[in-house]
C-alpha cells in the first residue's frame, strides 16, 4: 500500500516540491517497506524525504506522534498508507494553506 501511496504523491507533488516535506515512519514492518522507501527516495529527490524504522511496533498514535515531532513544517498532514487521496488534492490543500495565512486547521 505504501508503494501505491507514494506513486500518488509523486504525481500530485509536482510543482509543490519546495512546499512539502515527506516523512515515512515504518512501524516495525516485516515486509518490503524499506525497499519501497528506498525506491521512492530516489524518485522524490526534489523534496525533503525523511524515513524512520522503529525497532518495535509502537502503535498507531505513537507513530503519528513521532511524525509530528520530526516534522519541520508549519502544517503536517498525516496520511496512512491505506488512505485514499484523490488526484489534485495536494494542490487544493496547499492553495488553501497559502491563501489563509492564519489558518490553524484544514
């Protein structure tokens, strides 16, 4: 599922590479997650791309908290590898964030 999600992101992020930071936190998966991350890190080279692998499964909430803590962006959008995001959604979100400077939550 991560491969599919990063394939979507690779298309939707075009033109917004400097506006985004990608953080992938592997919650101790025992599948091909690390090879998928390496594959997409080499494709998404125009965007800050951070990855992490926990030594043990720390649970969903603690994994999300980890991502929030390492994010250096003003806004953070948490997307699970199984969340369906429509094309052009990233452009919509970024345009809203830029057009409403005091926006706290979208």
